[in-house]
């Protein structure tokens, strides 16, 4: 239960609009590929990858290598 509150706290501290859009997109879609995320949010490949990697480093999202789906951690 504590882990759930900790994750919510991490999510609420995200103020960057692009990162918020990624979080909201994953909330609505459960899990998505990198391509689906950048396509639906109209992000460039480099910009999308940078924001996704920063969210992964903060433990807010996670991914599986095969297949490469991203989801809220």
C-alpha cells in the first residue's frame, strides 16, 4: 500500500507538460509501445525518448524489452 502512495507522490510532482502528457496517455492506454506514444503525442523521436528515459529513471514508468511496451510503474 505504501508503494502506491509513493508512486502517486512521484506522479504528482511531475510538472513538465510533455512528461504529464506521457503519464496521462499511459493512464488512458494501460501500456503502449514507444512508437505509439510519440505518434499519439506528436513528439519527435529524440524529444520523446528523452522524456521517456527521464520518467523511467524516476521510477514513474517502466518497460519490457520484448515486446517494448511502456506503462506506469
